[in-house]
């Protein structure tokens, strides 16, 4: 255990299943960072890709950016990401590893991995990725509470530690009174994506946005927890005195939420200045960062916020609410503005940032300087290893 060189990661989905948002970027980035530091990392996942499956050969190991990944077939079931093949793989492979890192709760892979690790007496870590935060429990609270108490809580209690990606995630998870040791390590971002960016103007040209328009950008899943209704209301107030502005919302839709947002935009008088692009990938996604003047995130509860760090890495100022995990770093290192989740506060911050090119430049440069060093793959992977090695060292000497 002192070496912790063999790490098995069990996660319901893995890249290129980008429809699932931030975890499909952050988890592979951590795996790649650990691999670059000399760890032997293997990923067990499913071939899930939203309503479809990934177009690849299931149950065969393949190398994905330097990491060995096995995509097990997902089968139809009321259980999320149900895969008997993944359970079998957990039972067979977990005894050969030093540590099992289990990402996400409320899914079949979580149960399969925790049970197999406990049976083999292999320590495991849990990374809930918002699963324990208040905002995540708002929908279907009773159903989630019953499942948590009857199925998952006992396996959470046996975890060697719970990996939180920010202090905010930990603080908003305390209400569950979980006993496992908390460890805070941020998510990494592959900075090579931002070393060379597309030519400025390519995204605007693609979507018919004029060069003189100021672009506010949101990138992430389009769901109620992200608080986009608040952002649109604030944009309505800001845009009333600022005609050359456009609010771009980029990401896959969940639970038909986009329709409600479009109705809201019409009600507040900004429907003609909203652009819903759907999910953006590759160079088009990087182009959106390149052409944006400001990234906005007003989530009800965000454990980290990969898009915010990516915006920082791209040199874009950010506007976030104090419910976003990475907001503490934004404030501490001058990467943008952090405000309460209140319409007037968000609208005033929008006005302040859009009114000053110099302020945006200052915030963008500060954010980039901090993010490219502190959120880089090697930096975060090294911190991750150090924290957990020290934790197990202390446990062994107690």
C-alpha cells in the first residue's frame, strides 16, 4: 500500500462519452496524470453514451491516451449503467490492485466495485462528484434517500476515504454525516488543449455572431441544477442597456430543460440574443472559449466546475456564484468575480465586466497564470498521490 502504484478506476462512463459533462474530462485527466507519474492505471467502465452506446468493441482492453480502459457493455435495466460484465471484471481484477478509485454514486458500477473491493480486502476511495451535495438531492429526494440508506450508505462507510474536489463540495456534503475520512484534491485539466487555440473569430463565423458583439458563454450540461434560469434573468437585466451582447449556452440537454429556458428568454426579452448550440467538441469547443468575452456559471451547487478552470486556462475572465466549488480560487487569485446567487448581483457583475476591457484582461491573465500551474495534470496527480499516500501512512502507524 505504501507504493500505491497499481490503481483501478471504476466509473460509469469514460471519454469519449462527453455527453455526461465534466467528469468525462476530469476523470480521464486524473488517470492520465497518474499514468505519467509512473502509476499503473486501469479503468473499468461501461460503453454508455447517453441514449446510445459508444461505437467500440466492448469488453476488450484498449489504450486511451496512455491509459488502459475496458468498456464493458451496458444492458437495459432500471439500474443505472447496469453491466454484469463490469461486475465480473471487478471481482476478477480488484484483488491485483493496491487501491480502487470509485467515481460517482447511485449507479450499478458503484455497488459492484465497493462490494468486490470489500470482499478482497482492497482499500477503496469514493469520489461522489456532487452526489452528496444539497442541490443534487432536490429532484427525487425521497427516492434518493431510500436508495442511499438501503443500498449505498454501508459501502460508503467502509471507504478508506472520500475524495472531494473542493471545500464547498465537502461543506455541502456534511449534512449526510458520513464517517469516512474526507480528502480534498482539485480536478486536473489537460493544459495542452489550450497551448494552441483556434483562430479567433472561427466560432463567431460558424454561428453568425458579429465581431462587435460581446459573448457571454456557458459550457456544461443544460439541466436545472446549473441555475441557467438565474443567468438568463440576469442577462435580461444587463442586456436591456447593452444591445451588442450574445449569451451562448453550449451543452447537452437533460430532462427537456432547454425548452423551459427558451420560454424564459422570451419572457425576459432576450430570445433573439440567446444561442443554444448543443454539445460542442474538439476545435469548435476550444473556439468557443477563444471567442468568448466572459464565462458565466450560476449553478445551484457545483462540486468543482471544469468549464471555469478551462476558461481560466484559455485566459477568459469568469463570473461565478459562491455556490461553485472553484469559486474560492477564482476570488483568491483574481480570475474573475464571485457573487451570491441573486439576480441583481449577477446582473451587476455582468455589467461591470462587460463595461471594462481592461478588467477582463486583468482577470483573464491572472486566471491563466494560476490555472496553468496549479490545475495541470502533473501538479494535481502529484498532489493526489501525496495526499492519499500520507493518509494511508498515518493509518498504518495508528
